[in-house]
C-alpha cells in the first residue's frame, strides 16, 4: 500500500484536483499546503484528502509532491467540509472558498512571516571569559558579558540601538565562533501598545440569567448527542447582550474549548475587543482580533496565533468565521441582522448562515444576537428551526429613549434658503445637552458635503462618466467623487452645458452637517466619523476613546456609529434624514430603515440619564418609522412578513440573482437573453424565472449590467439548476457572469 494525496490546485476555476504520491519520510495530512509538479511547471495546492492505495490498482505512475509550504495544516477537517458546503450552496469553486479562508501571506509557495535578527551565545556560558578581552577588544568583552546574563537571545536591533553595542564587535565575536545570529519570527500584536485592567463579571439580571442558562443547556445537550439548534437572542438595545456573550465564553474557555465572536462593523471591533481583553486580561494573549483595518501582516499573525492554538477566542468581522479554532465550543454572531455579514465578491457567502452551518458541522452552540433580528431569523424562530430567548428590559430597568418624529416638510416651509438640516426642536435639544454637559450623536447615512451639484437654469446634474449615478461633492478635498467606482474630478465653477454660474449644491452629507454645526455651536467640541475622516490607522479607536472620555460634545457619523457602541453620557441622538434608503426599489428597504432607526436610537440613554431621540423625516407616517418610534419590532415583523408572504419574497423563498456585465452594452444584453432562454428551457416547475431586465444601477465601472432572478423554496435546487446550465454555456471573454445566492441587494 502507498499513501496518496488529492491536491486541489490553486487558481483553477474548475476545481482541478490531481493525485500525487508522498515521498518516504514526509508526513502529509489533509488541509496542508503543498508544492506540486504540474506539467512543465511548479504549482501550489491544498491537500483535500489522504488515502492508502494498492499500487497494483493504479493504471499509471504518480508523481510525488515536491514539498510542503508549512509543516502544519492550514485548514482543519471542519473547515474543509465547510468549504465544500459553501461551494455547493453559493455556486462557487472550492478553490475560491479555500482562498477566502486563508490569509494572503499563507497562500504563496512560502508562508510569509516577519523575522528579525537575534544574537545568542554559540558556546556554553562557562566557556566564555569576557576578561580575555581588553584594550581595543574591551567592547567585544562587554557584548559577551551582556549575552551571558541573558537567558534568551537578544535582537540585533536592540543591541546596536538601545544598548549601543557596535555591529563590528558582534561580527568579530561571530567570526570567533562565540556568538551566532539567527532569524526569529516576530509576532505583530495590533493591540500590543494597550494595557488592560481585568474586569470582573457583572451580576446578571433574571433575563440575562435565563439566556445564559439556555446557551449552557444547549451545549450540554449537544455533548450527549443532541441536535444543534441555533439560539436567537432578541434583546432590546442596552439590555446587556454583551455580558451574556462574555459569561458564555468564560464557561466555554474554562471547559478547554474555543469561541468565535462575529461583529459586523470595524467600528464595533475596537470596543468589543477592549471589553474582551479586559474581561480576559489574565489570558489576553489568547484573544485574537481579525478585521480588515489590520495590515496583512497583523491579520496573518493573529490568524497564526489561532492556528498554533495560542489563542482560543477570536473576535472579528465576517471572515473570522473561518478561523482555525481547535475544539470549537461556541459561536456568537452579534447584530446578526447586519448586511455587512454578506460578502459581495466570490464566494458570496452570508457569514451569519455560515456560522449556523459551521456550528452544525463542529457540534457546538451558536448564539445570534440582535435588537432588530433579520426577518429570516425571525421566521426560523416562528417555524421552530431556531430557539428564542428574549431580553425585553434594559439593564438596571433603564427606560428606552423617547422618540420624537419631526416632519421636515413643515420645517422646510420655515427655512427660506438651503436644505433643512437642523429642525428647531433638534437645535434646542442640542443646546440643552451642551448646557448640561451631556453628549449628542447625530446620524446621517450619507458622507460628503452635498449629494450632488446641479444647474437650476438648464437642469444639468453632475453624473459619473463611468456609472449611471450622480457624483457627491466633497468640499474638504474639493472634488466630485463617485461613491460607486471612486472616480473623481474638480467641481465645475459654472455649468458645463449652459455656462451659468448659478450652479448649486443639492442635498447634504456629514461634511456639510459638520460645517453647519461649527457655525451654530461655536464653542462645542465636534468630531465626524465616516470613511472620509477615519483614514489614518487607529484614528477610529482614538476618536471613540475621546468621545468616551467626554472630550467631544457632538459626534456626527454614518452607520459606522449606528450600532453596538456604548457611551453612557449620550442622552440625545438626532437622525437627520430617516428617508435615506427608504424609497429605493428593493423589498428590503423598509426592513433596513426600521433596523437602522432602532439601532441608532439605542445609542441614547444607556447610562443613568434618560435618553431622547429626534427623527427628522419627510415621510413621518411610513410604517418603518412609526414602528421604530414605538420600539415595536414584533409589530413591524408581523406586517412585513405578511407582505413578503403575499408577494413571494424572502424569507418564504430563496432568490438567486444572476448578473451579466460587459463594457459592450449589446453584448451584455444578448448574453443574458441567451442565458435566460437556456434557463427557461429546463426550468423545474417549482421555480420562478423573471424576464431579463437592466440592473437598477445599469452601468457601473464602465460596465453595462443586466440581470435575471430565480425564485424557489429550496435554494439547493436553484443552485443545482444554475450550475448545470452554466456548464453548458460559454461566454465571450469580455462578458462576466456573477451568481449571488440570497443576495442582500438587488442593485
């Protein structure tokens, strides 16, 4: 019998897998990265299986693998099984999923790790005599003496920098065979400069205790062979969900198991990481942080900590669900309703759903938490697929904030010039908070200075030349910027069409709001949080720390500050335009608006003082706004689900969005019609196929986009049908087809 490995080749779009023999003396396991001969070149691949085969059964000789990238497997068996599930469900290649699971420095023919030169004794200390070095050699003796006192090697940089030894003295000792230099791996810690004081576990109230016991009971039942049933934690904002997470993870760690915590926004990661580092201060090195604001090297080092089983708790954004945590004991998905859990490039997975699947594969509980659960999760509770635990009260019986609705149509009549940014009621409320030394958060989900510029005389609007969308004015950069493709240009000083100088700014963004506030509240300390202002590394952490320390009076921001953040001194939240995103052609628009309003409102009144929320809107009677006003999620879910059921929308069906795009409009449209005809020919009776239509954003990045939708109750049946059709078709080289299962946006 000989040992044979199956290797999935990197970069193969059609999942090329080849068999190779294992050279004598080399131990190879599934999940390991290996070098392989491939025709007349060398390639890299991932071992998907190891088998023992009778040589006589082989009809051809097998080439041996050329070596391994690293001695340890980068992918666990659970992750390999998960990758195949994702590829099957989301109509993607397994190789693309593997690439997503692995950090960039580990994908090449060598694992790229940061090293630095270290110096240590090359002979036993008793064989060294610094006294033998005198006169001009005295400095060499001092180096030798210092190294004899050190138990470990010393970095060359420290010796020649901080300690002042010369490189020539070290080199001379090295030539004499008394010392040697070696490369030592350096682990970069993104929070290495932070010091944490251990925080004690808080006393849970009755609702928190019930939730924690439900998680622990689920864990015990799974251990004795019970079914993994996800738990939806429906807790109002400020009800103490994070404390439940912390204590559940504490129990998991004490049992010798690992945990993964997913948070949706980079903005939440610093505060969540700080709370976990404080709670687990004694073992803070066992907490790994993974999110896109880290450098590639930092992310790889944190991932390596998990792979080497030095870290048992992982906190991060959606890709953290692929962390190679050994003996996984709990998965927590905070703010499970968030759209940022959906990836918009291949493989287009939904991290919340992947968390549920991984929990089933690895036999561990999964806890989904939110004050505004997704309707998919709520329907799973209703149908009995998920368990439900509820926390309806804020901690210490604090009241939910009072929400006031301001009709901006009436405010616009009072203001004679410019857009109505601050209503009289909101302005007075901010003044009151400034007088009382309390803090205010103002939310607007639109960055930039003005939504667009236009000419009132001829109707000219500044549109992006590469996309069918308007360009946003950013006054700080003095540029018009397309928020779709990033194209920018100088704003015109006069109308390009009619040469009128009456060109005006239309609408407003966070940059404009900041300018207005600095004029209205001249003594207030104001800061802005959006992707334009938070460009420097750790700038977001620093700004939030200043706000927590009460060094900022008014914080203006986009959805980066909308959820999960805890600031006890914030007593006023102003939502400047609740209609942003409400009237777009998408069946989820109402759900997104309700969730955003409720989450933003939840930032107020989280301390001893009661909170107030002022919502400015042009459609005050819209159901999403009225249900959010009364903190009535169940009422909103009931009416929204009734509408979804009537019109055949998720969560009652699954949707697959197929988009065809090309720089040639006619070619994109023709290719989609061809695909549509082939889809329709063998369409199963239980599926619905829409007619080919232009995408809502018909042109993006110079590419024309056309789309079709498939609907069915069973997503796997749609995926199977799509995969079979795609195998039978070929498309021109400049035509790109994307397949999105359960898309979050239909644009």
